[in-house]
């Protein structure tokens, strides 16, 4: 794209609103994906079992030479005798037509009254499930709504000690998605005992609390993965803005923190955006420059499939041409993941990130997944809380920022986030460093 064309593009979308160039603005957890107002409510090889007993998985060697066992099937949903629908909260039956693996999945239809669907298993008897030192991953498909929420609750050991892992999914409707679950709330956290889990609940609902249609979804292939020794944080920035170098990078360098910048490649060198010399300096200090296709004012799910693919290939190709290792990863513009967007992202990128309002389980299973990001530049208390959960449960929190300083997040607040990370027992990572550590499997 010629310089004049790029500047025409910037004028069209409004250069003063740089945070909205990729359509990513919003409040943590509750704004619509385009940021325009709030919603009405907030590789290892493994065996398959049907009784929820864990199996032995193949071990993999990480960069530092340590051994990590791979994912292990906790429940394959081949038998549903241990699972029950919560009374007056929908129905549960098997589905042999819709399945992620094996011969069947669990099919849940929500209540006509609440629109939610809830199932649980609580027949651990005298032998509760041991989730200590483990993280959870689940295959999920919603066929009723474009935007849905899925939550897994662990009673550890009882209803007074519930650890909840909630994820918001702005698509893809009708596609199996691997959700690497991260903790979003915990009751009486100091006395939670994940080695003694007596009940597991799975809950689905529409994002829109005013929806008149009950949720319909499927779950399958509930896995555990061995948690790493340390929780992690990935600091991500959208659009390749100048302040990411002059403010964020300069401050983060003092702490030895790398970052991730999702680059609108057509805007590189334009006023208010990064130059390649700045980008190269950042990558030399551990940063990843990743793809952020130039969707301009539209969300990609509204575009024809061929146009979506063209934009993805252009963004990836530019980064690869200039030697940026982050070309293998993508941040979804506007955070809406349509079915075509999802399929194409799986085809062209090793890893895709989008809004999910929760941390992520580590190691993260890459196949069919979307890593969850959270808005870090709106609610400082929420950002700190998610960092706390990542530290305590050995998971990955991915805050998302736009402009630092100016009309964006105040520099003093961004500095508070960095100081909070520094004093917590978390490691700052990038997608490429996760791969090198064997934590993308």
C-alpha cells in the first residue's frame, strides 16, 4: 500500500481515535466486542477413558531439558451416567452426531426460563478427583448463539469453596473450540483444596442476558494438563502505535519485560505508528511482532471468506518477509471470530488470540483453540486480580492495551501494572517464548 493510500485509510477511520483502528476497544468482560456500549449482562498422545480416570500421557521435553507430561483425558463423555442436568436448568443427553472425539459428546439445552444450561457430576464418593497441580481444557461448541459464555466450576471440596473458570466466546458459532480454562473467581481461596474436588459443574449461557432463546451447546474431551512451576503474564498491545515504543517499551525494558505488539502492517511508518527501526529494537529485546489484519472499520466475520483470507495472508506475509518471528501468531481484529475466521486462522497461524475475559490454562493445547485476552487498560483492579489468579493457579493472563499515555491508559496506571507483575511470582512471556518452553502443545 502506498503512503498516500495508508494516510487516506487513517483519515477515513479517524486518526484521532487510534485505539479503535483495529476495533478492539472495550471494558474488561462486559462491553460488546466492538466497544460500542455494554451488553445487557455482563501433543502428547493420550488414551481415552469413559469413567473419568486419568490416563498416562506421553512426556515432552522442554527447552530447559525438563520433562512435561502431555494432556490427559479426564472425561471423554463416552458415558454420561455420572453426569446430570441441574434441576430446572435445562436438559442433558448424548449426541452421536456432534462429537469432538470418540463416538459421542454431551448435548445440553438450556432452560426456557433462565436460558442457561447446567450439568454436573458428583459421584466421586470417597475418592474425590485430584486437580492439584493441574489445569483444565475442554472442547465446546455452541449452536444457538453467536456469542456465548462457558464456565466450569470445581467444588474444592464443597459449595463454600468453588473455583470457577469462565470464558466469553464471541464466536465461532457452530464450531468446536478448545477452551484452555483459567480461573476467574474463587470462594475462600485460602482454604480451597484442588486435590479434593467432589463436584464438577459445567454451565453455558448466552452473553446477552435478554436473549429469548435457550442456549444449546455441546461439550467433549475434558482434559487435564500438568501446570508449570510458575504462573505467567503476556503483555499485548494492539495496532502498532508509537506509544508502544516511546512509553510501553521504554518502561518495560527497565523491568526486563518483553511484550507482544499486534501490528497493522499498512500503518507502519505513518504518523503515530511504529517504524521498522523501532520494531527491530523491540524484537531484539524479546518482543514479538504478530499479525493484526487490517479489517479497518469492519469485523472480519462480516467479510467474504476470500477477503478474510487475503487480509490474513497479507499481514502474515509482510511480517515474514521482514523477518519477524511473530508472523506465526494472530490477534483477531474487533475480537469477533466467525466460523470462516476461525477456520482460516487455524489454517494460516500457529496460534490465535482474541477477547475471552479470563486467564488460560498452561500448557495450552493449540489445536482448535483461541487464547483468551483481557482488557488491561480499563479496570486496574480486575487486571491485578487476574494476575493474582495466574500466579496462584499457574496459568497465563494476557492483558490487552492500546495507547499508553495521551488519550489512552495513563502512564502512571501502566507503571502500576508493571510494578504489580514484578512483585508477584509470575514470568512475563511471549508466544514465541512459550513455544520454546514447550508450553504450547
